[in-house]
C-alpha cells in the first residue's frame, strides 16, 4: 500500500485505490470489514449482490446540505429511479474526526433496525468517502419544530404507539435506542432534534453516528468528551464517566422541547445566556428541567422527570421506558399523524456536516 501523503492522517490507499483504515476497506465497489483471520492482502471488494449498487449507478439531483468537511447530495439510482442521500466527506481532515467517520461506517455496516436510518453502501474515490443512506424526505424533527413551534401532548403519545409514524414517535425512538444500547452496545452521544429524521410515510429514524462510540464487550461506560453540548447529560459535561443513560437524558430534554416549544434551560437574562459556559454550568448545577404540571398530564410530567434525573443510575433504560404509563395512555386516540405532519408544512429534508 501507499501512504496518502497527509501528515495529519494515518490511513493508506492501496495501489488499486482502496481506502484502508485498520480493518476497514472502501473503494469504488463498496465497503468491507476484514475478519481477524483474513490474510494481510485480502481479496478485492466485490459489488454487493444484495444492494446491486455501484458508484457509477448513482447520479446527482441536487445538494441538500453542506459543511466544512463535506456535503450531502440527493442522488438517484439510474436503473431503479430510487432516491438516496449521499453523504460525501473529505478524508484529508483531522484524524480524530476521520476516526469518528470510520466508527460510523462500522456501525452502519452492522446495523439492521427499522428505527435507524437505512445504510446501503459506502464508496471511496479520489480522496472522498461517499456514504449512501436512506433519503428521509420529511426533514428532521428540528425542521418541523421550526414550523409548528410545539407538539400537543396527545400527538406525542399517540405517535409513540403507532407503527405508521413518528419522529416524535417516542416508541420509535425508544425502539431505536433499545437496539443501539442492548443489541449493538452503542451510546449515540448526539441525540437531538436534528438527528431524528422523518419521511412522507410518517416514519421516524435515528441518524448520524459520527460521534457515536462502540462500547467494548468489557465496558459499558465511555470517558470521552464529544457531542452536542446543549443536550448533554450533566455527567458528560462534567467530563465524568457515562453510559447508555446519557442518551436517556438527551431524549427527555428533546421531548420536553417538543412539547413546550422552548429549550428547557431558559436564561435568566432577556438577552440570553451570557456565555456558552454559563449554559453548561446551569445543566450541571441547576435542578433538572420538568414539564409544567398545569399544562401537561401527570404521566407526561413523570416521563420527562424520569429521563431528566441528575443521577444516571436513577434514570430508566430505554426498555424500561417502553412500559411507562405515558407511552400507553393515548394509544386509543384517533390521530392521523402522517396528515398532521404533512398539513403543518413539513420542509424538505436538510442536512449539515460540521
């Protein structure tokens, strides 16, 4: 193999143009993760028979997101007409960011869950990694909140029990978290409204594992400090040890924001938080946020309070939250969630790469 020539990166390109990082191989034919017993020089990657997708089979429709390290395209498969989201990332980037991307590829490669955005294929060509993902045409929860400002409680609960819809669908998000935590041993670490995507069928799916981490089989904690600070749990902001329950805190904060239309930590001054660090101190030192009891049911208030416990040991797991009374109290409500989503002017999907 040959070195890539970038002083900040440690990956290699083989003579046939294959990107190699540890046991991950990616080229124009797709992606492959080597097993420990394979030879030093493995057989070449072959296009997937199951996916039937090559790099040359997809064509750009338009750009739907961009950032400092790459961009996201809406693309179409030439032979089937199916639309996909193509995340294109420059690999001549900071090594830590690149390692997160490699982790994301490994997670995507092994993930099969209806509550997680579908991963189809990865290609490498001319210094760029291109990840083919399911196109969620309804945008994100953050997009929709910009339109509707807040979500009625009955919609939050009804969505949670219906298989046909939900980016609020707590049930859907909880099922996704159950899969990540208990089957894949992954802490998402960046659960927030913009990382919950929806489509025209009313499905909600968790996305973006760029800052997620695979937990080793001998440990259920992580000691690193990454992610989106506003939705971080107190133990993470304090740079302490954290695990799966950190995602439960984030879930409670984002759902409370959905219900009230405001981020739960409101600054005391009208001009906002004096500094970013003041917000972080509030999350660590102030009492945890709660749903106003005069505006929401006791069940919803209890659900939020359960998620937003300062002590992570007191927070329920995703599996335990599935049995919470709030999840079941509106199951007979006649709510057409897909129409609710459509009629309230859902924007087209938007994506950002930081």
